[in-house]
C-alpha cells in the first residue's frame, strides 16, 4: 500500500496560505498560487499565495511605515521586552501544533521535532534570550582624546527594515534566529519563508501578532525565489537582508545588495569535517557523525558532519558504527513516532544525491552501505537509504561538495597535521567536530580549524551561541550578542561641554 498523509490535513486544520501585510491576511493581488507537494508522498498538501513585485512592495512599505512612524523602534525597553518574551511563550504553548504543521510542510518527522536543535523549544528560547538584550543595547562614553572639554559617546540604533529569507529545513530555529534579534533591536521585518515550509511559518507569524507585535512590524510574503525573493532582495526600501540557503543564492543577494549597499547576513552551508583521533571513542564518533547525516533531516542540514577524517588506528571501528546507524534509520509517515528521518525535499534533490553516489563509486570510493532509492510503499516519496563511503580521497567530489543528503564520506589520516590540513582544505568553513580524550589536543585542534563552530566529542546548537562560518559559508553570525548587534547601526555623538571650540 502506498503511503498517504492526506488524512492528517483535517487533523491539523491546514488552510491555504495567504500573505500578511500591515496586520491583515490577504491573497496575492494577481491571485497566483503555488501547489505544495509533500516530499514523502508526492501528494498536493495545499496552496501557497505567490507574492509578486506589487505584493512585496506593499509589505516593504508597510514595514517602512511601521519603522519610520510606528511605536516599535521607540517603544520603552520594558514594554518591548514583554512582547518579545510573549512571542516565545506562545510558540512554546503551540509546540505540538507547529510540529504537525512542519510535518505537513517538509516531511520532517514529529520525532525529530522533540530534539532540541529541531524543536520549537529552541525557537522559544531564542526569543527569550534576545528579549534580554533589549534593555542592554547601550553604547559607550569615551574620554576626550585631544584638547577641549567635550564628551564622545556611541549609540546603538535599529538598522531599519529587514528582509528575512528562510530555508525549508529548520523553520523553527531560523525563524527565531532572524526574527527575535531583529524585533529586539527595534527593527521591522518582511519574512519570506521557503515555499517548501510555509505553513508552520504562517502560524508563527499569527502567534507573534497575538503576542502584541504592532501591525506592520512583522509582514510575510510567500512564494518561490522568482518572483518573490527576487523582488524582495532588490527592493530599495530594505535596509538589511538576512538569508540562509544555498551559496548560489547568497551570491545573487550580495550582488543585489551592492545597488544600495544594503547590509547582509548570510549562512550558506558547509562541508563540515569530524576529526577523529586514535584516543577517541570511535564508536561514539561514528554514531554521532552518521546520526547528524541521517536522522531527522536526512543529511539536509548545513552543519552536518558529512566528511569524517578518521585516524587509521580506529578507522574500521568508526566505519562499523556509522554503518550500524545507517541500517537503523526508519522512514515513513512523519506523524508516526517510530519514524526517525524524513525524505529529501524535492525530486530534483533526490536525483542530485543519487548522482553523487554514482560519482563516489566511479571515483573509486568504497560504498559500504546505502545510496539507493527506497521503493515499496515509499516509492512515491523522495527517499534515499543512508550511504557510507569508505576509502575516500579528500580530493573527491563527495568529500568536497555539499551534497545535502544522507551521504557520509570517511577519509583516513595518519597524524594531526595531516588531519588539520585536510579539514581546512575546503571552500567552506561552517562547523567541525573534534573527537579525542586529550583536552589539550581538543583545544589545540579547535583553534587551528578554519571554521565558525567546533564541537568537541559532540555538537549542539544553542540560541545564545553565535552560529555562522568562515570563507564561503557566509557572512555574519546568528545567535547571541553578535546577532543582536548585527540588526543595529552604531552612531557616534560628540558634544562640547563648554562654548569653546572642540
């Protein structure tokens, strides 16, 4: 029997998507819609309004009015703190509903929605964390550097209208990592969710309005990159673009931002290495790396450790553990609590992953397990069995390019210097893992790795810790004080204290 998710639509209460502009829900003016096909079954789940240039202009103008003339940027810190905290509270209260909407959006199973990094809890915590910065957005007072009796000071002010462009794979976390610091700083926002994960974002926007965010402060335009995203990144009324997604789209955004020197934050993916030393618990390392590559998102996570650099002394043990995890992954109805991982997001992504498996085999890597399309009752879905490649050369495409699927490439090494050189031999620099029982080695290697985040003997995403990468993994950071400050401009004020010239 072929898998179906149709019976969940009424249970969840899914309604067709609309735009949210200046506190009002409405259809796209031209009436255009996009039919969302579920990646687990190929069934049409619902329709999403497609915003065109005129709709995007309406949303940006609403955000502009709310910033220039509305109460949000000038609101007292205590009041804005209460509203931002209430946003987090409401997300937490509606966690089960939001997880179900996500399962209908992108097929990520409910079981993964309880894992902290993929849960509504981390989104709620991000709102709570950033609310705490609102009354601490201070500058500095500086002593005079040269003659004259005067005062020098700096002020932090909200950057203005923010275009927040979200990916499909982690809508809870990335909604919060962009929207919470923007609101905390006093900005107004136009959100564009991925067309593959719109419904849960629509509901989160509803909850923000319910929390008391004033009309026009948060707006939503849905639709694909063309026309919706393109109109948003080129709009002259946008002061900052915050984007998470592909490197190619990031390059287009940087080009568009040059038109008006629009501020930009980008998180563009990675080819993150897990470096496993001979004194490590190689079995745990193999399970951890393969778990990141398979469970929940089927490897469609930018920071997943898809490239394992393993010392030859523990190589076989690591590969065996990874193979065991690969064989234990279960697929199916995302509402089934026994299902541990989801489908690839589109048929095109499925073909891309299968193509990389072919490339790995042709290049001489040893396919230990997996790399096949799942058939039977899941044949209509975009499922690939988790693949483990051994005997990989770090110059192979499967070790260098972001596959964004359940494929782990295991590369052997002989000493620390070789491992660090191979880890850094990449265009990306998002994350890494270091597996060792030697604390000095753990810190030494962590400092040598050219990436934005390093996990020692494991990896965790936290709402108050900066998230982002070096090199072509992007620009800027999300999370923590770094994120909050990225939604502000720094102003210097010099004031004489006497009538004498400064």
